C-alpha cells in the first residue's frame, strides 16, 4: 500500500549530476559521494547501492559509524569514509566492517591499533586537518607531529587519506584559498614524514567552482542531489533536482467570506474560497514555519497554502484551479506543467538551506525510486 503522500527519487538524475561535475575534473580525480543523513533524505541504502552499481563513484561518505554499518549490511562494498568523530566504543564496528575513519587525536590512533591487532585486520583512516572550519581536525603543527608519531608507532593503522573541509567555499574564494594554503602546508609536513595518502578537500561548491582545488578526490554532497550550495546559483547550474514531494487532494469544500481555516483561524477568507486539504504536515517534515508562506502545484497552477500547517494535514486555496477535484495530484517540491517548486524556494521561506529541507522528510513519507 503506497501512501498518497510520497517522495519520488529520480535515480538517473544522480548520474546526470555526477557527470556534470566530472566534466570539470581531471579524468584521474577520484569521486566521493556524500550520502550521510539518509543520503540527504533520499534513502541511504538504495542510493548507496545505486551509486555503487553506476561505477561512477570511487568512495562513499557518511557522518557516523552506524550509517556505514547499515550500508555494509545492505551489501555495499565501496570504501566508506566516516566524516565525523568515531568514538572508542565504535572502533570494533568500524574496523570489523572495513569502514574508514576520520582521525585527528593521537590516542584514537592507538585505540585503532589495539583493535586492528586484536581482530587481525588493518584499520583504515583518513587524517582530518582543521584549516579554518574549527569543527574537528588537527589544528597546529605540534598536534600533527604527535599524530604522526602515533602513526609511526601503529603499523596496523593505515593512513589512506588526508582531508580538510571548507567553511565558506560557496561564497568566499579568498578564505577558501587561504584554507587551501594552510592545508598544503600540513600535507607537505605529512609527506616529509614519509606518508603519501590521497588528498581531498573540495565539497560541492569547490568541486563546481574551484577546479584548482580538486586534489586527488572531491567530496560531492548537495550538488549530487541537484542543488547548488549557493541557492541563487541552483537555476542555471545545470544540476537536476533528484527528489519530488507529491500528495493528493483528500478533501475539498468552499467556505464563505469571513470563515477561518485551521488551528487559530489564522487565515480568514476574504471571499468565497475553495479549500483543498492535503494529507501532509509537519509530522511528515513539512515545516510548520512555512504556514501561509508557500505554494503547492495543483492543476499546473501555484496555489497558496492557507491556515496553520497541522501535524498531518494542511490546506490550500484552489479557488483559481478549473475543475479541481478530490484525488488531484498536488506537488509540494518538483514540477507540474510549467511550474516548479524547488527545495531552495522552501528553504528561502523557512529561513534555512536546501540541505535541511531535503532531509527533513521522515520515514512516514515513503520514497519511490524511479530508475
Ligand atoms: C566533511 C564534509 N565533506 C563534504 C561534505 C559535502 O558538502 P556539500 O553537501 O556542501 O557538498 C560535507 C557536508 O556537510 C562534510 O561535512
């Protein structure tokens, strides 16, 4: 039974977005697809499996070990980098599942070594360098030297990679290049100690805008899903949004002028108004703060959302839609006829970013995959 409210994930759009990025890259540059947070809301296992089968991706990245373990359980064999901190408790699962951890604390290297020896495996890690984001990573030369001493003492821990993360690459070329300079200096010191890991820094913005910062691999996140990190540049970027959000009209009525709609009667009709009810609300992830600010596409027209968005339902003014009927399709994100509503549009109205809109839809909203 498919719930009428569902998200359509157009899988081939991933391939278009990857190919678009690859046109900007050298043929030998490796491609990492960031599929953390349930593949930005698109469904981590299906997306992971699909990307593996595409043959276009060299590595996947998640944020936490649990996400990597889930991918391994679904049969994904690509290398998987965990971008966030791996707590000591999770090291056995990371080593056992052949996941790659981000590391920057010397004591954590020793913990990986102990686990690798005990399980007769090699622990695979990438060193995280903090060049200006100030979230996680090695912050200075003394810390780097301590970390490298730990690597020297831990032969079962393999430094496969070294990376940093840009704080403002969608908006600030100068600071991005300053981060790259700091990164280059750290990388030179690592090489001088005899380590030759693969080097990566570029997120979507840097992949699309700074070919000179592609290093050995790029980490492609939001643009994989069809959005430019700078919302103003999504249109014209050539990226194809992957997810649409669809529901249907579940009830229809005309109310006279002066009647209110939904909790608090925040909308009051100024004329006889045809009101459609849609079975989606903030309990599905359609943000309540969008109340009265968004449109929904019905009959190929933009229809204003009216009244407070409820947990499970919301109302829309469909007075202008000729022949509108119960059962008609309503598009909350995506295209209908000549009209389009993007996650960027909703993000702007909710005062957030496309990332948060895409991954706000929970598992009450089934994902339907188009191949
Ligand atoms: C370390 C790291 N690399 C890459 C990405 C991908 O960034 P984007 O989605 O902007 O491409 C993220 C996302 O937050 C990240 O945390």
